[in-house]
């Protein structure tokens, strides 16, 4: 269900929502498919449900939300008022808002999750209690009549308005009875909803973050809210995305350690220079900071750029070419799909950190190429990566041929190829000769990872400069030294 461009849904409230709050929720509603679907489902089950969604969001987002008195609201909203009173009087209400206050994404995700739980509870209550079900149906019927009249430019008569308010009042009483029988449920429901929203946000950071510590938050800030919703909703709908996110987080941590170690070794190999770059100072110089007698002398040398540090040439020597990852997606790799995609994202994050072009070639019977200039990806790229898996058999020729084609493009000149497979496939002698000639001519290397025990390396060894054998991707950490 898509909203019209200028359609304003959240108009009537039982929370102290001002014009800004309402406009903000309506904007979120327009860009979130999850909120829109929820609105469409909810309005068939409970009257004024879209307004209740807005109130739930306001209660989570606002710094100091409070419930309006019954005299301050339309009588049509009495059921919503009854419900929000139950929610906000729960002793855990305020503590649940710690991660949602003034946070557009967290409050909206929590609203979707919590409102869905509310809807399930309402449907269950209707199924179990005939009086409550009748009260809901009668209120829905009268509200529908009013909305139809307003749609045609007419106003309901005084009698019709009084009947609607009577039905809403009756529903509020029935709802209150239902709520009294489930007093402890709603605090738990909200707690679970907020927890789910926080988990989704953490997963998003792991998916889009790089290998630098704590950069997931900064990367999130760069993404438009619409794209954040798209990724969050994909996480909720595509179960394996959470697994991919977890593995991506783990592998990025390993990649960070591997790359840090490489930089340190490069500095050490290239000797010592004088300067005042803190991150490259020798340990022996840093020790002087803790010695009162040596501290002043260190500060003088540091200010004059005469402190001893690792030579910068090491860091410059680390500048490498693009990365091409050939990733086996044959049916036998299905059980390692989440691992393999988390591994690919970690490798991509190295490319992004070092501004190296990256290409992912997914292959089975055939191969498909996706380029990521400077290692940068869009949200839709992550969603497509997570949702798709080729299956089928194993063909080495197509991914290697497409790798050569990429390397012949100026952008991927001098690229390193990482070839990952758990299978075996034949390659013609002529192709292997040509591939190895191209390696020498274009000055690139091929590192292959063979996943699983007992997999023969006869063919792989003929086009690889190095082979890493691993039972799964957790034993292939050496690749992150690329």
C-alpha cells in the first residue's frame, strides 16, 4: 500500500504530539514500506489504528511524552486513549525508550515491531472474546460510514456522530476489560520490540561498517533514511541477512587485526625516521611520557618533529591494486552461504578502507560480475547480495575468463584475484597456459581458497600462485592480508 504524495495520515492524537511530530511521522510513513503495510493491515482489524501507530511512535520518539486528558481528545479516540494509558503507565515504559528517544530509525523500527505485536494481541482477543469482537466490528462499521461521507465531501449528521462516539466508548470499555487481564504483557511486548529494533540497527552497522573500529555508526549517518528503512526491512524479512551480518562483523574484526599487523610490519621493515605522528611513534619514545625526568625532553623533540617514529615509506608500500573475489555459489556451498557472504563483505571493506576497486564474481554453472569502485557499495547491493544464491554445479572457466576481462580494463589493472571454491572442475590446457601468461604480462596474482576436506587441488594448483586449505571460512583468515 503506497501513500499519495501529500497524504497526511496521522492527524488525531492522544499523546502530546505537535505539528512537527505529526509531520515527521507522516514523512516516515511515506518512506517505510513496513509502516505502510502495518497501517493497511491494522485498519481492517481495529478502528483509528493509523492514529494509534502515530501515538505509539510519539511515545517512543518524544523526549517527554505524556497522555492527554479525555477532555482534550476526540471521543472517537477513546479506545486509543485507553490503550496508550495502559502502555505509558507500565513501570518499564521509560527505560524502554532509552534507545528510541529522538532517534528516527530506532523509534520507527520499534513502532513497527511493537504495533505488530499489538495487532496480534488485538486479533487474538477478538478471536477469544465475542463481546470484544462485536464491539470492534460495530466501531469499524460506524467509522467507515463517517470516512465514506468525508471522502465524498459531506459531514456526518449529529445523530451519526453521536452513534459513532457511542460505539467508540463501548469499545473503549471492552478494551479496558481486555487490558486489565493482560496488564504485564505490554511492558514485555515493548521491551521485546525495542530489543528487536536495537538488534536490527546493530546488524545494519555490521553490514555497512568497514574494518576501522567504531565506523559503523559514522557510516550509518551517511545513509539516507529511506535506504536505512529498506535495509532494516530486508533484515526483518530475509532471515539469513542477520547471519550474514554476524559473520561480516566477525570477519571485519579479523581483517582489522590482520591489516593493522601488516602496517606495523611494513613500518618496522622500513626502518626509523624522525617526526611527530603519534600513531607511528616508537614504543621507546612513548615510554618517556611516563617518566617525569624524560617527559620535557620528549615534548621538546615531539614539538620540533624530532621524535623517533617508524618510517612512512612502509605505509606507502602497502598501496596495492584492485581485488577480484571469485566466490563459489554452487549448491554444495549452500550451508556456508552466510559465512561466505560475510567473508566477501569483510574483503570489500578492506578495499573500501584502502580505496581499492573491488569486484565480486559469483559463480556456479556460469558467473556474474558486480563491480564496486573504490570498494563502495549501495544499500540495494547489500540486499541483492544477501537475497540471491545461484545454486547449481561448478564451472571454473567462466569466473576466470571474466576475471581476465576485468583485468584488461584500466580500472582493474594489477588486480589480485581471490578464488574460493569447495569443488572441482576441469579446465583446458590452452586456457590455463593463456591465463598464466596473462598473469605474468599484467603482473597479477591468484590466491585460491579450497573449502572442505578431501577436495582435490589438481586443477586449482595449475592457475594459483598460492593455495589456502580450510574446513570453512574461519580458517581462511590469511586472505585478509591481501
